[in-house]
C-alpha cells in the first residue's frame, strides 16, 4: 500500500473552513475515532445512508460499512489502517431502511488529538460490481439447469459448456471446448444443422427446432434446440447461446399416448361405443370418432355444443334427456338413459348413454363424461 500524504500531519477537525469543504464534497465522508466510532459525517453521508447525522455520531462504523465482517476481526479498522497506510475496498453497505448497496470505501488514516482515527470516504460502486453479481447469478442458473446450455463463437466453435451438456451429450468440458458445434450431430444431419446455425449467425433467433444429436457413445438423442445470437454495442455478432432439451421422454409419452388412443378407437369401433364430454363452463361437447359414426355426422358438421348434441335425439325423447343431463350436473349423480336418435339420412337408431359427473377443484360439478352405445340390434 502507498503511504498517505496526510501521515504525520494533524488536522483540526473543528476548523470552520475544513467543515465547509467536507460538507460540500459530493462523496460521503465519515470521520472515525480511534475506537471505531463515528465522530463526524457530511451531508452526502446522510443522503447515501439515509440517517440523520445526530443518529450516527457515536455509533460504530460497522453500522454503515461492515469492515469487521470482511476482515473477520473485532478491531474494525486495524486491517485497513496501520502504520499510516490507506486502503480501498468494495463491499456491501447498509442503509437506514435496511437496504444493502454496493459501495467503494476508501479508508485514510487521520491523526486526531485523541489518537489515530480514520477518514472514510464512501461512494456507490461502479457498474462492474453489479454486473459481476448478476453474472454470478446467471452462471448459477446455467449450471443448475436441466437443459444443456452452451455457447459458440462466430466461427461456430464451442466456448462454454454446462454440466447438463456433459450429461446429455456425453462430452466433458475440457474435451469439447474449441470444437465445432456441428460435430454434435450425426453425419446425415450436419448440413441441416449448419443451416440453422447460419440463421443465428445472420442475427435471427431460432426457437424449438427439433432434431437429433449423437452422443459421444454413438447413441442418437432427440432434442429441441433454441438458439439466440449475442451482439456487441456496435451490432457485431460476438456469440450464440444454444439451449438443448432432451425430449426422449416426451417422445415416448407421445408415442404411448398415440398407441392408447388408437386402441381406444379400435375398442370403441368393435363395441359400437362412443365417448363424449360436456364441459358446463364453456358449454362445449366433444365426441369421439365412433360417436360421430353412430350418429352418422361428419366431425366438420358437428357444432360441438349441448344443443347440437340434443338435436340428434328424437323429438319425443329430447326433453327427457335434457332434463336428465341437467339434473346430473345439479345433483352430482350419474346420468343414464336409453333413447332414439335420428341420423341425417332419416334412419332411427337406439342409443344407450351413461355419464359420470366431473368435479372441479372447488368440489362443484363442472361437466359430464359419458359413453353412448348403439343398441339398435338389441332393441330389435
């Protein structure tokens, strides 16, 4: 540390001229006695920390700047001021309202008539401190993300690689950094992947591009890619951030769901049973394919409302069915009935219908979920 120019020079703290000069400074100035207690403050210190000076006089400097926490010592200023030296540190200061602010504190030795104290000048820290804090938070998010997050330079070479990237792609960071991003794709998809990367290099964003990568062990993995370009202030591309999500489980779930739906449709066709759902809140009615076949109605011609559902019923049965459906919603009891329908070509058929109430989170009935079976042959 550099010796202070004030070393060995006594300052008359009560001097009117000095008081006026200190009071006019835009920096917060705090004079501290040898015991680490505040002896004087200026107007800028009052404004920065939100205290009246009368509340600060006699308080520990730790009230404003936690030097003790930084040094781990009980002696507040000994780490910073000894043998006539000065020090500068960036730390968190506390305001009167409890808010914490980043500040740059400069501590100078100050010879008082009662011993060696300190003159502490405080200003808000530069933007780089806030930027460092935000970068640290962002880095924590990236490292804990379940998605692979990595970046590449304008030449397409990988410059960063999080832990999920290692897990999904199988490449450790030290092995992949500096490699071309296209090496992550199988040979037959590299040209297509390069076109996507070129789009980002041109300045466009790409969201949810589904493709396939090849792990280090050769296993293909379906992924969803989102890519975002990063630019300097002059508009020059500096990097691209890539987020890769493993959609293997999603694909399996979709395939399983499709298989289940196929089996349901086949089972409904064999049993001549169709399913329907009435959502009371929206007034919509949904039919499955088999129910459209039972009624002889093209899906494009069905309006999807309860009125359209009732209109397919024989006029002599409509009132009874309507009453049964609305009572099931009002009482929460199952609906069951057997009635006639009229197909568009005029054919009359018999349908057996049963439905169970659908209960919402508040405990009220929000609709009916039911089945309808063509029982014309049995009736005959």
